[in-house]
């Protein structure tokens, strides 16, 4: 078997995704079409984005080095136990367009509770939080120095987010007991198949028909692709949406038959308007 490098691996998965992906003109589910229109392809700019963009810019200028405790599968771009804050902000934080997606998804769905696994510097956390500031939110981070910086950033922007520091096997059960019910969960950490499936199984009893689970980096590796394929087959999952960079799982009882969608924004397949493939 040929061992592909990361770029070759991602290209392989992207080509497969692209060939099977559909645009909004092939989507017949009203719920999914609304997500496409109001979240995935929405380009409205919200007031909260200004403050978060300013914070990101400041972090990109910080050359202070901190010690990193990585409890997951590691970083593709950074190695070593010490990294500059600017390097973390550049390569280990969700990019702007992904953060805007998270904000819009929360703004659209208005979950009462939010769980994030993998805080990093807190930018994705605050996009989730500011999408619905009334939601009770807990974010989990395993690295003490990263957690310290994230807390400072929360305080700076007056974000009411509880951060639980420590390994996920300890903090996840505690956070689930605190939240009681999961409205939305963003799982962005420990990019390995077995842990990812284990997190899903732990979170599932706290979900209902209004819950949504977001799994980041579903094609980060072959085993993450295997995990995603297994998760969306779970009998309690009634709707899955594959956006390549992440996957969404829903449990809505209104969907009598399981629906799996692979979606791409129309601008990347502009000829697919319902008549042409």
C-alpha cells in the first residue's frame, strides 16, 4: 500500500467529495435548503465579526512562546512543545470563513446549550457564543497554557464561556452533566477514529431531535474518514451533511427516512442548476 502525504491524502478525499457533491439546486429538503441559503452560502457580515477580527489580528502579532501539551493526534504544521502564539493563531485556529460559518449556524438554530471540544485560543468558541449569547456554553481544552490564553481572550471580549481544562476523558463527562442537554456540539480535537466515535457515544444520550453535532476535519486522515462514515450510519442519526471540512449530524424525528447529503456551495459547481450534472 502506498503511504500518501497529507496534501496528497486531502486531494484524494477532496476529489471524491467534489464528484459526489450537490449544490442547492439539487436539494429537495426544505430544512437543508434553508441551511444552505442562510448559513452555508450566506455572506452577511455581523457586528460581532469586527471585534473578533481585531482579536485575531492581535494574536497573529504575538511572538511570545508558550508550552503546548497536545493530548490529541498532534499538529500537521507545528511540532515541538513550544510554539509562538502567532504560529498557533495562524495554523491551529479555525480560519475566518469557518468561524463565520459557526456563528451563522448558531444564529440560525439558536441552541440553548453549546459544547466545544478543542478551545485553542478561543476564536471559534467566541463565534459560537456570540451567535447566541443566551446559550449556556462550555468549551474543553487540554493544554494549560492554551487554556490560560483563551480565558484571557474571553475576558477581553466579555464572553460568558466556561472553560474546563484537562483531558477530554475527564472534562467531557463533567461538562455533559452540567449542560444536561446538548443543543449544539463542535468536536474539534483528538483527530483519531476510536476517540471520535467514543465522544459521539458519550454525547448521544444528551441529544434530542433538536441537537446538532459538528465534527471538524472529517477527512484529516483515512481513519477520520472511516469514523465519519461510521457515525453517519448510526440508527439515531436521521440527517447527515458532508461539507468536506466538517460533517453535521442531526436527529430530527420529522425525517422518517435517513438522509445523507454531500453539499458544495453553488459557486464551486456553478453549472449544476438542476438540469446539468
